[in-house]
C-alpha cells in the first residue's frame, strides 16, 4: 500500500444533501453553502495541502429540518446540527476549529 501525506490537522465532514436542501443558507446573503462559507472564514485551501480538510459528503442520515449535519475528526462521536443562517464565526467557535489566517491568533496580544 502507498500513502500520500496531507497537511491536515483536522477534518470536517459536511452533509451535502442538507446543504442542498437549504439552497446555501450561510454567508452575508444567505446563499453560500456551509462548506464554502467555512473555507472562506478559515482561509482554507482545498485539497491535501491545506491545514484543514473540509469535505462535503453524501447523506449522513440525520436529515434535520433547516440545518446541516457536520462531523469533525476531533470529536467524531459528537455530530453537530448547524442551524440555517447561523453566523459562521459562531459555527467555527462551536466546532472548535481555528483559523489559518495569521491575524486570527493575535487576539489579546499587546
């Protein structure tokens, strides 16, 4: 078996079926899918070279009304139901994700 290295520190699985049902539902205009909004908020590059893997997967089987099911690699036993229109900064905080942008870690520094 061959292996391929990825720079990921965490993985986020986002239900594509839930996102499609909401017709986006996130971002300033409420039309951005959750996975795309998370990538933008966290400044994550697509593919294995990014620090975080945000992957849209087929149905996870929960199918909540007006929400998207999300699973993180750090807490695979705790599935999150992200409400339609939830502020992305709150979603990032609640999922325990961290931004890969340099300015995000400068809070509280003097």
